[in-house]
C-alpha cells in the first residue's frame, strides 16, 4: 500500500512538472563596453577582458589611438573605447588604475610572411600594434 501511495505521488509530481510551461525568454544582449569610454576623471577605466572572481590576472587588450598619443586618464585600465589600435594583450589590469607608465609584459599574435615584413614592422613608429574596428 505504501509503495502504491509513493507511486501515485510521484506520478502526480511528474504530471505537474510536465504541464508547467517554462518561460524560455533570453536575457537582453549585454553591453561589454559599459565604463570603457569617457575623458579625464569622467572615464570609466574599466578593463575590457576576462577575469575570475578574486583572481590575480585579468587578461585584456591595451589599446592606443591613431596618433599614438597616450592620454593617461583614458588608459588607466589599458583599454579605451575610442581607440583604434591594439598594442598588446596584457595580464595585470585593475579597475580604475592600470599599469600605464612602467611597461607591461604582453602578448600579441602576428603573422609574418618574410624577414623583410618583420623588419618593416619593427622599423615603423607603430611597432607591432594592429588596427581594429567595433562591429
């Protein structure tokens, strides 16, 4: 008798779960660029990159503008939305303040067709940076 009651109860719970309509609405798209634009002390200075909670490293891009004039207030987090060139992908970004003066160990993948191409890239004023667009 007890087994029959348990079976009826489980069938009842199963019927309720099957009849329930799940609302599968998706979240609206997340804007990853919030806090990455602005000038002076109004700049958000939020790093655009991946991180883990309480993690030491925050991988993200370090960018610059077309004239290669670093505006310190705009690059405290390494990334600024109005920039058009990626210099490196570095690992030590902070919220509100970054490493902008004393260098940074970074990585940037490059494709080199020949030694002449490498020499031309190094001899340019812009160095290894790459242009990008927001699309």
